[in-house]
């Protein structure tokens, strides 16, 4: 008969587990994880995922949409109550994509009211909210006068997309939070110390391509987040001529909704401190894409 030394067996198992974990961690830090992958999501839509380790670990999602190509049409969330004081029902970005049938969607601009006291938070899906700044969606037009100076994202004006402190006719428009890049230059005075999940959009110099960047954050070991200064630099690296920050933090979400497959969240949103949980928001930007 064999006598098994249980203590020695446990030590061997523990050593094996530590070795496996060490190898896995080494793979992450020594190139075992792809640092950049590129995929065509739809005709005219390219998705790039980057894993950066400097100046800290961050996961960056980049989508480039060729708006001048036929078969791509933008949509800003239509109002639920066009004549109401709070014209929108809050929705997650996935709910928006499924309800309106768009193939690509991101969260939009800021909104009110909002609070998060853990168990007590607002809004839930279906709660009434108001967007910050200007929203134009088909025949609906909304403007919060107290946010009149917010920069805009315009679709269907003189060019497929324009971004900045601009006015003019547009089929769709949505207010952002602040400008990050203007005329190919990073805006001065951007925050360079506060890291967070962020969403930003840009147009290239011709206004025919839209660049979307969503950076995950507040998730130790996965992605810490990005400062505004760093976000602006990422936009420049990807061809931005004008770029604007959209609502960030727990709102930052990127969704694809292929016609023949279930909707899928490409990033890792974090609402109420829960990785993967989406926040209901007022507005979104979506795209109908012919495949």
C-alpha cells in the first residue's frame, strides 16, 4: 500500500497553481495578450481594440465609421414625449440598439436628474430624464438654455458629420460635454490627472469619417481609465480633426447589434461599481448599416 503525504500533496498543488498564475500574469505583461486587434464589424465600419500598459493599464475601443459610404445612416435617440418637460425615458445603450434596430450604438450626452447612492439611484430604465444641451432628432428639437454653450455633434448638415461650437441645419444633433481637439490641435487646459471611463467622438478633416473612442475604467487589473489629456491624444492618433467628449464614467458603452445575431456589448461598462453592467441614459448615437 502507498501512504500519501497529504501535506506534501497540498504543497505541490499550491506550487502548481502559483506557477500557472505566474505564467498567465507573465503572458499578460510580456506580450501574450494581443496589444492591438482590428476587425471589420460591418461594411464601412472598422473596430480596433488596444490594450495599453503605459502610463497605466487601459483598454481602448476604437470604431471608424465611413459615413460617406452608402448604406450607413445615423440616428439620435427619438424623444418619447416631444412636448414633455423630461422628454426621454432612460435606456441602456443595448436597449436603445434593440428597440430602434440600429447595428452600432454608443451612449450620448449628459442628462439630468442623476444620482447614485448604491441602492438608491436614478434613473432606472424607463425613468423620465432630460438631456443636457441641444438635441435634434428628425422633427424633434430640444434645447436646455442653461447648457447652450455645449459643443455639438451634427449629422446630415453640410458634411456627413461636423463637431464643434457650430450652428446650422442638421438632421440629427447632440450636445457633448467639452471639446478635446479643435482643428487638429489638442484643446489647452484639459485634465491630466483624473482617470475614468470615457466616451469621445470625432470627425476627420473631410467630415466623411466618424471616429469613436470608448476607454474602459475603474476596473483594477483590467483597465484603470484615461485622463482627458490622454483621451485627446488618442483621438489625434486616430485621425481626429475635431473631437468632443460625450458622457463618461458609468455611462460609457459601445454596442453592436448585427441583424442575424444577438446584440453584444464590446466594452466593459461599469455602472454602480459592477463591471459589465450598463447605465440607463437619456440619449444615444446609433447607425443603421446595410450589410
